[in-house]
């Protein structure tokens, strides 16, 4: 009976599991998007840091 259950589980997994060869995706594209997004965030952070620091300092001074 155990062999039948093992066979049924293997068939079930084979039919429902995605085919790994067909669903590889576009890895270089995702890497490029991730690197570009990180670069944009870093550039905006470098540009806006002085203004954001001044705004935070002004807000904290108002609270005191």
C-alpha cells in the first residue's frame, strides 16, 4: 500500500509542480531593475539628505 501512496504522491507533485525548465524567468532583467532601483534611491538620498536633515531638525526644534 505504501508503494501506491508514493506513486500517487509523485504523480500529484509532477502534475501540479511548475516545470522548472519553462519557468526560469529573466534573471538578468530582474538584476538590472534591482541595481537601477538601488542606484536611484541612493542618488535621491544623497541629493535630498541635507534638506531632509534640515526639515527634521526644524520639526524637532518646534517640539522642544
